[in-house]
């Protein structure tokens, strides 16, 4: 079972929560962050290159030094205050008609090392190294990671009871998403939450934040090696996560756009597709999203097409083979378009489903790209199956929305 603990968070006063909180560091580029950040925004801590004119490099020594300086300033100014007890927290996000409720807690780095915190993506060393520096220099997890866990009825009942009260924070962000936050300081409830996780929850699944999770584990191991009296209970062994029951989460589609047809004409490309797909023109104007697994929508030369993979072209008994990103990669991107490595080939780009199919059409109509593919979203059960079997998803497979807001809670050690 997983190991968790409450923590005494650094967090903004109620009136400042909308102003201090910010999108995650990797959602905005530096210029976008500079344009969005107000005086008290956490972006000055998570993307401190925005404090330089012109923008500094993200990995420069002066940038990291500015992050430390700003983190201290935010505490000195009272924009971040320390809770006086170790608490759990409930964090709710609303997008449209759907609300998901997560428990904010500290997970243990040993669970990442042992595999109880399960991943479904590979990390990039450069991004992992950068996040490790931020954790190390601040002695803090400034931004949470996003975990899923299998539903637990009693934990769900506790969260529902907490959320029935007035929240500590409640606001709508610049994207129209709602955020609400409650503090769980009642000691019997805190103890019971710990008992339920450590006695009933057998694993956490990294939904979003693989690099932050890996960075936290690396800093924990580093501090452990520096402490001859290490016990495993020190605060550096723990890192902050928001944990949601799997039934409340929805994965959005993660779509593809490609710059060229690998030397083929449109007619030749459609003919090549017909070897492995039933291809049908469906619309000249209105996009139609895929309705089921192994069905794709394609936009090419001003027209939308439906592509249904033919029987025998996929393996539904294989956790990876069943994924439509695998089907498209094998039968189209590699076989026809000559794209061998999704991580490094600059002919392909990826568009999160939150931007809609209209973004695919726009990028093709503009001439920036030649063809676009919309995929049926991966399910949470597929993600859990892949993580449980020790498999790794292909790049750019899952898109979770809303993103966790940074700055509502910070864990220090």
C-alpha cells in the first residue's frame, strides 16, 4: 500500500489566491508567462526568467537565483503563509459540467522507487534535471504532481463531507475553469485519511507530472545520501501530489498534424491509407470527431475524412497495441509518412484536445501543416492497465484537463 502524510502548507491568504495561483510551468512559454503574470503571480517563482528584460534563459544561474529570491520575497511579503498544523486539503476543479475532487497530500519517494507510484511515460533527462534543480534550491515542491488512484468509497465520503462546507478558496481562472480548495485540519479526519490510504490504496498512477515526480525522487535520494542519520521519515522523503479517484478523471484526445505527405500526392496518399483503413469523405466544412476506438478523423486538402482501421491491423490483447496512437504511428506515421521517432521528428506536431478540432483545420488551411489526424481519447482503464503491466505509452498519448493550478499549496522540507 502507498505511504502518505499530511503537511503544513505554504499557501496564499484567501483574498490573494486568484492572484498568486498560476498555470503549471510547462503550459506557457516564457513570453506567454511574462504577459500573464501579475505582481504576485507564482510564475515569478516557477518561471523566473520573466523577471529579466530581455528574457533570461530558463537554465541560467541567474534565473535559478531569481527563483530563490522571489520565493523568499513572497513569504516575507505575506503572499504565502504557513499553516500552523499538518493538514490534508481538498482541491476541486470544474470544467463545464464536470467537477473532479482531489486530495492534496504528501507521497513518499520510496513508493516511486519501488513502483507503487506507477508511470506510463518516459521522462526527458533535460526536463527532469531542470525540475530537480528547482526542487533542490528551494527545498520545496512548489508545484504539485497529478495522481490518480482506484476509487475508495470511504475516502469519497470524506471528501464529499468536506466539500459541503464553504471553501477556503473559490475562483475562476483565465480559461474559465473553476477552482475550489478546502483545508482538512480536524485531527481524527486527518488520521483516518492516512489510515485509508496506507491500508486500502495499493498504488498511485502518475496522470500528469512525470518529470516533477522523478525530480522529487532524485532530490529525496540525494538528501538521503547526505544524511548519515537518515530514517525515512524526514520531510525530504515526501513530495506533494493531488490525488483524484480514477472514475472522476477524463482524458482528452491528443491529436497530430504533419507538415508533408512524404513526397506523395493527395491521391497516392489516400490510396496508401486504403490498404489498412476504410477511408470515407465525410465533410468539407464541419469536423466530426472519432466516435470509437480504432476510428480516426483526418483533415486533408480542405476535406474531412473518416478512417476505420481494418480488422487484423491492431492487437486488442496488447495494452500498447490496442492504443490508437500505436495504430496511427505504425500504419500511417511510420509506414506511409516515414516518421520513425515521434520525439525528435520535426515534421510532426501535437495538438491537445482542449483546443478542439478547429485548430487542426486552421493549421492545415494556413499551409503550416499538410494533414491532420484526430484520435479517439485513451481511457483511464487503458492508462491503468498499461501502468500495471509495466508498459510505457507512446509519446503524446494523454491530455488531462483542467491542469492543476500551482500556488494553492506548497510543500517545503
